[in-house]
């Protein structure tokens, strides 16, 4: 397993399914330097993930993640089959609110409304790290992992995770994900 960090963090579990792991800059009230954003862009493994990142970045205001109400489906339509949205609760749990058809095809079942731990029972360490990186620190995250469902071979999947707030004070927290099979 190769873990590459773009910041000074000392996290990451030894999950053999993880092939690459990147944490990007934080969005907590100040805009990261262009160079840091360009470095993060460079790790994305598909053009669609890059398009999703650039679209999300266009919604960032004053260095804060976009609010959920600013995620307009008409703007997301071109990549909606590979988008997911999880609502993160103060107790550290998360519920899947949206899972595109491409994501459900990859995992082999419907995910909408599921608790994240029920959807990915072997990824508890990754979910805990997501709470820390996307919710508390509002960081970008991209990782590549092997993913399989019953009756299918492992597939190389790239997962881009972006923080999203809800409400003017950001009371509820969300993570917008782009999940798609990648070739490398």
C-alpha cells in the first residue's frame, strides 16, 4: 500500500484495499494557495473527477465549502451517476443521502438511506478518518482502492471526497463523493 500525504497529517490505517491516499488542503475560512490546489488536481485519476473538483471549487465562497443548497442538480447532471452525498451526524455516524446509479452498480446494491458503516462494514477506520478530515478539518480527499461486490471481481475505484456545509453556520455537515472505476 502506498500512502502519500499532501499535508502534515499522520493518519491512515493499513487497509490493504487502499492503493493511494491523498489529503488535500483545508477549507476553513481561507482559500488555499493555487499551488496547493494544483497539486491536488494532479492526483485525480480521471477527467470526470477533475471536472467535479473544478465545479465544486467554483462554489467555494471565502474559503468555506459550499452549502448543500448550492449543489444544483442541473449543474451536476453530467456526472450525477457517479456522485454520492453523505450526511454526517454529530455522533460521528453518516447516512447516505444520494448514491448515483454508477455507484450502486459498482457496489451491487442500492445505498440510499443506509448508514455508512452498514454500506461499507470493513471501512470503519476510513469512515473515522473521513469524519476527522472532511468534517472537522474540511479537507479534500482522494483515494484509490480495490472495491468488490459479491459475484464480481475486484475493480480499481477512485474516490474523490469534498466537504459540504448546510446552513449559514454550517450546522449539518455533508461529504460529496465522486466514485468511479479508474484504469490506473
